[in-house]
C-alpha cells in the first residue's frame, strides 16, 4: 500500500516539474508547507522505492513508476473537482480542498464511473487537463496573462486553483476559463494591467495575472461585445 504522504509528494514533484521548475528540496517544501528536513527524509524513502531519482542538494525527478502514481492521483483529483461542481453544487473555489481529501481513497471503479457520468471530460473546472485512463495527459503550451502586451488578446484556458479567495475574486470579474480578454494597457515596472472581458473593464496586479493562463494569444483591436462567458458558479445547478 502506498501512503497518502507518498502520493502527496509525488504529485507535488510532478506539478513542480511540469511548471518548468527544478523540484528542489526547498521548492517541494514550499509547495507542501513542510520543513526542508522532512522533504530530504521523504526523498530518500522515495528513492529507495524507485519512485524518484534523488540527487543530494539538487532535488529529485520522478521515475516512470513515480510519474504513473502521481498522474493517477491527479486524475482522481481533477475528476472529483468536476463531479463536485457539476453534480453536487459546489462552486469552483470549494472543490480543491474537497478533492484533496477524497483523491486518495476512491476506488478505480468509482473513478471510472465518475469519468463515464461526466462524459469522459478533458479538463477540470479550472481548466487543468485530466489524464485519461491510460494516464496520458495533454499539457498545452499556455501564456501567462502577465506576459501579454497592450493590444494582445487570448482565451483563458487555465486558472490556478490553490487559493479559494482568488477564485472567488476572479469569478466576480468574469475571468474564468473560456472567457476572451484583451490587454488594453500595461504600466511599466510591474505595474497593474488593464484588461477588457466582454463589455467589462478591469485593472489587476501582475501577481494575480501570473495565475491566469491563456491560449490562442494574438494581436487584436478589441474583444467582440457579443462574447459573454458563463461564470463557473452560474453553471452550477
């Protein structure tokens, strides 16, 4: 049996790796909110289990076995998030913590039934891709909103789900997956970014903009006024 702690570490390393960062001891400790010494001890254990390759002072990388386990847990998590929003009436800012608790305990049979009930979905409520039954995941190359220049537009594809207060705020601003936005102004020296979404105009900070990732980025003059994205909370029955 694989413990919940082991699954949490493998999932954390996977997320750090796919973000383009090196899974150093400090990076893992920060993501899991644990002491670096605890991370070092767990990495040694995971290395002995052939789940990571651990290089002292340089962090760890998942082995094929470790990646498979991480993706299985991530599949559970993202399917649960979508099921909770679409069938149980949870809002998108509530589901992350609920899925964290349930992802370790659901059976493969329940996972498959949830998948079927949802119509074999490709993404969760926050736009994160859901690994398929073969644990293959399509990681699309996306652009952070913070990198767009005035006059550029794109479609929100993914939003970080780790801060419920941030998700509630973004929902109020209609900055949700499938919404088309355009950057109208960008102050220098990491100043605020002015955007349009539908018929609304907002100004947000650079830090917040880094948590919003876009697809189909291109130059454009404006967002058509007919575009009126549905908020995640509006879609809940």
